[in-house]
C-alpha cells in the first residue's frame, strides 16, 4: 500500500515567535513587525464595568447666565437702551436663583412642632431649628441681594420710559411702561415671592424657638417651686394669721370661703 503523505504549506510561519534565548541584536535583525509590539511588556488588563457616577447635588443658588429679561417692542431711544444695558451688567453679577430647588428646600427647612414634647424632643428640635435658620440665612442673603437690585431697576425703567412714551394720559403712559418692561416685572415678582416665603419660614422658626425656650423655662420654674414647696416652706395656717383687729366678727361669720377674697382682706 502506498504511504499517504501530508502536504505542508510552504513558508508557513507561526502566529507568534519566541525570542527567548536570543541576543537583542539578533532579535532586532530577525523581527520584521511593529517595534511597539516587540517591546510592549505591559500585561493585558481585563476590562471591568465602571460604576455609574452619582449625580452631584446642585445648589439652588448659582451664578447668573445670559438668560436675562428683555424689553418688549421697538423704537427705543439710544439713551434708554444704554441704561438697560448697564442694568443687565448688574444683573449678570447677581446670583441666579433656582426657584424650584429653593421651594423644595423650604419644605425640608420647615420644622413641625410637637404638642407634648419630652426633654429629648425639645433638645432635638432646638438643634434642627438652629440648623434650619443657618441655612435659611444663607439663602435669604442671596435672595435679598437680587430683590434689592431688581426692585430698584424696575422702578427706574418704568419711571424713565414715561419720559419717552408718546401716550397722553397718565394711565396710558403707565400701561405702556408696564408693557415694555413686563419681563423685568415678572422676573422681579418671582424673586419677591421667594423673599416673602423665606421671611415667613424664618418667622415661623423664630416662633418655634421661642415656644421651646418657654417650655424649658416653665419646667425650670416647676422644678424650683416643687423643691421649695417640699423643703423650704413649713405648714402655715393662713386663717390663723388674720388678727381680730383686721376683720370684725360679722365679717368672719359671713365670709364664704368659696366666694373669694373680701375687700377687708385686700386691705390687710
């Protein structure tokens, strides 16, 4: 039987060569591939799944952007437009208020009161009230800064436009000015509502703080009076302290202890 022969492909080279045991010069002369592949000794790393990044909480007060109110209409004098641009420059320096985020934080800053609190509850509420007042003070300062400038700017723009309007009556001039600067007025109204809400919450926190302090004062008086009543004051018969010279026999007989103090006893 004829032996079966297996044909081998000509010039077949292995996929990867083993250069161990050779000199560096021999390796360089015999290697015809990429040098980075030859000298890259970095071990392969396994790809790991990255954890999703948690969103960073944003502060309700940020720096102002270019989203500023604009005038409505046309044919504005150059001097009036120059004044508006100067007001916008001041607007850009103000902190930008995220009204939705501020109102959501107001819900957290509100501390509910407890009808019959214990000493531990009062201590916890005092800490919560003080922390809420500190955070509310930070928001209140930024809101007040915006409120002061925007209120003054709205007054200046409204009063100044009455000089350039062509309307005859006072009501029509005022209506025309309000129409021209209505975006500034709406922006100011949003800031004013946040300011009033912060003042209301701050007033409520002050009232709660006074209520808690008053409860502590009452407890201290109760403890002091109870201690004095048990140890300091002896058993006194107050009826025996009234002498015969102060009240007559008729008054003593006719006195009803359930009625109250008589005029003669008031003079005693």
